[in-house]
């Protein structure tokens, strides 16, 4: 398997030349454009890795699937989906437009920034500190990594430049989709996006989703089975931003990307995959990462459709 991963990495490395690292968050500019890594964990807990698999990067929007699972386990589902929709938006992940033009003004889904801000607001906790502690504990459990933490340089950079997210959050509070202190909520959201991971962490979260929320090592249920199905469904329909349809056709694997360069993929009953490649395409997805997953899906016949 590792030989296959090396081959797939090498055959798609050229695509890093066609992308750019995220520039709108200053700290993310420090990433090396030609870095490329992958980790695969199969259902038998075999771990395979290649390239820059252990390079640390911030999870960014990949965090949305974990926080969605938390929100659905913390709240009645009907209540969650009264606050955020279930449909692809067809717009960039940071678009504000439909918060004004939709009849309901409700965010289209939990995978775009507006929807993710809503799901973050639904995490239970008596204080910001308690919510942050619960969130980190859940991430660490899913990744089986007690050392997962927040990159505070990235967090401060996001907080300083996050005016677009700030505008969304105030619109959402104005229309009743979130309550409470907007700045406190955004603080939690920026910290959520700034959790530092590597491809092994993503692959571990991915394989736990692939096993429908059951830890493949211990047999412990971490995520409710129905919740894991909902999360993977959103990954298919909305996980790759406004390129999700094309990705579903070409790759056919539930996946979620982030502008830090990470992609988490989860092949039901088969494996979890973590990919890192900070050179992004115009839609905010890892340009070489997508190509790697496309080739890997073909070689290993992973397409769920």
C-alpha cells in the first residue's frame, strides 16, 4: 500500500505548481506550496503513509464535520436543522449573499462558513471555556491524539482578519439563527479552525467515521451511528465547497477540505484518508490533494457509487 501511495503522490506532485497557499489569513502564507503528504488507516487499523504525512497544519474547515457531529449529539436534530439547511449552496464557502437573498435567510448547509458558525453556536457548555474544553476533548478522542491543540498564531491571525465571518455572524444573530455574544462565539469558531493536525489525525477521524462512529481499536462508540451517516452525507454533497458535485463524480468518496491544505476522506466500512497539500485551487481545495484522491479512488476502486 505504501508503494501505491508513493506512486500516487509522485505522479500528482506537479499539480502543486498550479495552486497557491491561502493568502487571506496571513499565518497560512507560511506553508510550503510543494508540500504533499498522505496517510491511510484501513478498517483493520493498518496505517500507511507517504510524503509529508507528518507535517503539521491547521484543520480549518475540515473541523466543520466534527463540530456538526457534536451539535447533532448535543441537540434535537429538528432544532439543529431549523437553524441551518441541508442543501448545497453552489456558492463559495465564505459567501454572504444567500443570508440576504434566501427566503428563509438560513445558511444553506453546515459546511459553509455561515452554517458552521451556527453549528459551533450549538455546542453545549456553561461558558466559552467549557465549550472549548469539550470541543478539544472530542477532537482528541476522534483522532486518538491527546496532544491535539490550538495553533495560537493562526488563531490570532484569523481573529484579526476575520471580518467577513464577523459580518456573517452579526447577520445570523440579527435574523435569530444564533444567540448570545457574537465575539465570544467567533472566538470559539476561530479556535476550532486553528486546531493543529497532521494527515494521521485526519485519517484516524476518517476511519472512525467510516466505521459509523465506532472506534476500530476499542469498539467504543464515539459518534451516534445516524449522526455519522448524516455527516458523511454532507461530506458528499457539500464537503468540497462548490466543487462537491465534480468531486463526487470523479472521486466518489465522502470528503471534507480546508484552506489549510487538508482533505479528510472517509470510505464507508473501508478506510480513512488524510491528505495534505497547501497549494489550493480557486475554490479553496488542495489542488494536488484532489488529484491524489482521484487516482487513489480509481486504483483501489473506492468509489461508493
